[in-house]
């Protein structure tokens, strides 16, 4: 059985960028969305999430700002930069390519396009 934390390790940056592609957001909301989208199968631990935010911000892929405290707790929001959007698009293309290759290696060559496309449509 595959370990979900091992699977996540190489894709955490792209998963976070995918959530920010939908609009600015904050850590808890991103974590909750990932859990909902994956039906609880994948979880971003808080330490992983904020370490990734710092790494992406240092690299210029995202920017952060403090949200309006009038709506409750003051939250740090994250926004994807143009460089982050470019990286996200490159990583999407890489995912499609590698998904197809791995599907072929797993003997799913007749289905690899459907398998990879389905993984992005969910």
C-alpha cells in the first residue's frame, strides 16, 4: 500500500499553488480544501503547509499579506505571483507527462490518458 505522505512529498508545492490558482487563501482553508477534494485521503500537516509557504514565498512564487481582522481572527493570506503561476503551469504539464509514463509502466497503457485526465478533473 502506498504511503500518502510519500506521495505528497514531491507535489506539495504544486498542490498549494493549485489552491491559490483559484484565488487568495489562508493555510487552514487550503488544508481543508485538500482534505475535501481528496475525500480525506490526503492531508497537509500544519508544519508541512507553513514550511512550504515560506519556501514558496522566499522563491517569489507567492506573496503573503494580513487579512482584514474585522471578520474574526486575523489571518495571513497567500497570493500566487506571475512566477508562481508559470511554475504551476509547468508542473501541470510535467504531471500529465509523468502520469502517462507511470500508467504505462503499471500496464495501464490503454487507459493512461483517461487515468491522468480523470485525476485532474476531480
